[in-house]
C-alpha cells in the first residue's frame, strides 16, 4: 500500500520537482504583503527607541503602501512564470521577480533603520556600513513576519533562477498528463491554465477593487438605510465576491464553461441533501465525543476527585451555530463549488485521470485560500503551519465534495456540505479539544476513503450526465 501511495504522490509532482521551489517562492512573495510589516520589536544597537513621531509613522505607512505593491507584482510574476513559457525565462525571473522583491526588501529595511531614535550628542558619529551591519545582525530575529516570508520567497525564487540559468531545470511547471494531448485540446488547456492562474492570483485584486467600489458606494445609500446599512453592505460584499468568482471563471472558460456551470447546478436526488448535512455534522459530533471521552477518562483517572463528572452538553452546543452572519457563508461555499467542482474538476480529470485530477483540484483549491489565510497577526511559524494545514484539510474535503458532485451530477450537495462545514468550524462548536483541527482532517480523509472504496463514482468521461460533450477536450 505504501508503495502505491508513494507512486501516486510522485505522479502528481511536476515533471521536474525543482519547479516546486519557484512555486513555493511565488506563494511566499504573493502572501507576504498581507503579513505584518510594522517593526514593533526592533531594539537597535546604539539607539534609544524607535521613533514615534507622527511624521515618521506616516512616512513608514506611505512606504509600506507604495513598496508592497511591487512586492505583490513580483509574486504575480513568479506565479506567471510557473504557468507560461518564455524565450528568456532567466531574464524574466530576474527583472520581474527578483529585482522588485529585493529592492522592496532593502528599501523597507532601510526605513526601519532610519526610524531609530539615536541619542542626542555632539560626540555621536553618523552610522557607517559597519554600524549598519551590526544593527542588522543584532535585530535579525526582531523583524516583522513579512520580512522573513519575503526573504524566504526571494531565496527560493533566486535559487531556482540560478539552476534555470545553469540549464538544470526548466519552465513552465508541468505534470505528466498520462496521455498524448491532441491538437484540439490546445485552446481548452490554455483556458484551464488561465483559470488556475486567475484563481490563485489576479482574482484577489479583482475582488479587492470590487469591494472598494462597493464601500465607496455605501456612503451614498447608507443615508437611506441608516442603521441597517452595515448589514446590507456585508451581504452585498459577500455576494459580490462570489459573483465575481463565478462570472469571471465562466468567462475565462468560454462556451464550455457556461455549459458546465449550468449542468452542475441541477437538482440532485433528495436523499443526497440529507447525506450532505449528515457528513459535516457527524464529523463535528465525533470530535466533540472524542473530547468528552478524553475529559471523562481524565476524571476517572483522578479517582473521581472532581465534584461532578463532565457533562456532554457544552461539548456540542448547537446554540453556537445560530448566528445570522454565518448564513453569508453560503455565497462563498456555493461559488467555490461551481468553480472548483463544477468547472475545473471534470477538465482536470480528463487530462490527468480520476484520482490525480481530483488531487490537483484540491491543491488548486488550497492555493486559492493562501492569500486570504494570511494576516498581520501571524508569526513565521504560524504562516508555514497555516499553509500546510490548509493543504491537509482541503485535500480530503475536496475528495468528499468531489465524490458528491460526481455521484449526483450536481454541486448542490457539495455546496450544502461545504457551507455547513464552514459554519461548524467558525462557530468553534467542537473546539474544546486541542487537536480538533487535526482530528477533523483525519475524519474527512477516512470519509473520503470509505466513500470512494464502497460507493465508486462515474468515470471521468461521464461526470455530468446529459451535458453535451466538450468538443475541445479529448481524453
């Protein structure tokens, strides 16, 4: 079994595994602007403190706004290099990725150094290169998280570019498809790659622009709705983000995308909706039962020293999920189901095979969340752990949601399961157990294994029964 798993994992890696170095570097560069860049822990050598002058703070904020833009563009360029060929890939990586990221990093480090408040003294000399190096080495562990993640991405992209220049690796990133693609698939595969690139990268900025425009328009109609304007804005913002995701994805795929999107939202058999509800609720209930059993055993092991045994009620308090704002998650969940399981899944399965196509869909779905998962409160270890955990939860959950889509020829059951799962996670209904996240991953993986083992789904060529065959796709 381990041999088969190893063979499968090798089959979904790029033809040249070193390409993962550039892909990881692109991820780190792209998410780094979302992380903390405010130097709150720096204690410079020879300086009394960091400057708190309002003018200096405004200057730093301006620098951050202006300099993090080219850093984000460097991340986009690194992603772009992974997908699209070039006659001079080394020059493209150097001038579009490495130089903008390096200049941004150096400029921000210089601004951090300039914020030092040096003691006023006529004997004080101006800091020279040796003093600057001393300051840098003494504060190497005190910089904001964004500095380290950006540096890590820069080193990875730089190392890959060096190997590329030596002819030891190649671009673009590619996975062996398992079959020879016919000339008719060229345009379709170009659209699929464009969609994947759009989902993991430019979509963020398109949704950001749409939300900014919505926020600006809120000023006008807030006078009409008064206290309810905040609720209306929240609903519209969630709906707009989902709308942009679906519409842009369908437009990228063209006529085939419109056809697949319509076919994927057909009404399924009624009992599928019950299964879609039961799976996420049952998994959260099992986690709560495990937490209750653990505390119960600890109570018994302490020789019943407590006044009363643990009560199960607080371990699965359904009252935590009754918040109106949680209902907004239905927009994002169903939009993701339409795009990832309704549009991408079928095409990737046709190219890579059933299980490999599902696996690749899960990886793309995980990468879609990397940017939104990053925030200013995370440490370096939390960023790295968050990326790993995001992949680990998306892969088994994607297999279950894909099974639902393939089994019932509709994304509606998966959308319901996805929404309920998100609500249960956000409500922290089963968070009393310290390892609830890891246990959730294991239970979803077990559910995927059981479903695919005992109730196999249709082959990749029969995903949406009744939909016309895509003339641009040849298995």
